[in-house]
C-alpha cells in the first residue's frame, strides 16, 4: 500500500507531465462519459420495463375475447363456445 508521501510525489509527477489544464479536461471528459453510460443503462432498463408491460397487456387482450356478448378467458372455453354455437344452428 502506498503511503501519503508516495501519493503526493506521484500526483506532482502527473501534474508536471500533463499540466493542470489537461488534467481538468480529462476529468471533465471522464465525468461526462460516466454520466452518458449511466443514462444509457437507465434508458435501457426503462425500455425493457415498458416492453414487458406492453407484452403483458397484449397477452391479456389476446386471452380475453368476446363471443356473442360472452367473455372467454382461455382457448378451451373459446373452442367450447364455438362448438355450442355450431350445435345450436
């Protein structure tokens, strides 16, 4: 582990090599890159959640259909209702 004195020496060498202006620009660029990455991750999660909700509502709409005023909740009842309708004719 580096001691405090060693870290100060390394910091001074870095400042002499790059200069304060260049280090400031590099820090700003690095910060904006982190912000952009975080925003992209959050947008991806929001899109994923919205897609899941949309798919769930579409599945619910597909499961519930109206046959002559009767709400059918699954395919087996739908087939039974269609057969009953055909038998009554």
